[in-house]
C-alpha cells in the first residue's frame, strides 16, 4: 500500500509540530511513531527525509556522550523552531 506525497507531507508536518511542542527536549523514534500512530520503520524513513532537508537533527549520543547502538533521538532545528514560533 502506497501513501501519496500529499499525505506524507501532512505526516511530516505532524512530526514537526510534535517536535516543536516538546522543544527543547529530544524524542526517540519510537515515541514519535507512537504519538502520530504510525509504524516505527515508516516514521524513521520520514525522519531521515526531514533530516536530509535540514529540518530536524538526529542525536545519536546520550547525555553522558555514549553512542546509542540502535536508537536515535530527534530535535527540531533552531531555524525551523523560530519559523514555527513566529507563525504561532
């Protein structure tokens, strides 16, 4: 089953809105998938697309500087945060 580009964009907007609402905290991929009610693998693909567009940042280390082996946390970039803030 394929999802149209228009629906993918809407889901990406939901992800950005979620990350904006919890900013400056970081969210794990699994938490984002749960909040937008989507599969984790599909959500990860969308997150990687957003990362390529420089809309979000991937955090691969914990607060102590140790790399995660299988997990990633995500944060909205400052530029996108300011755009959202000015439109609110």
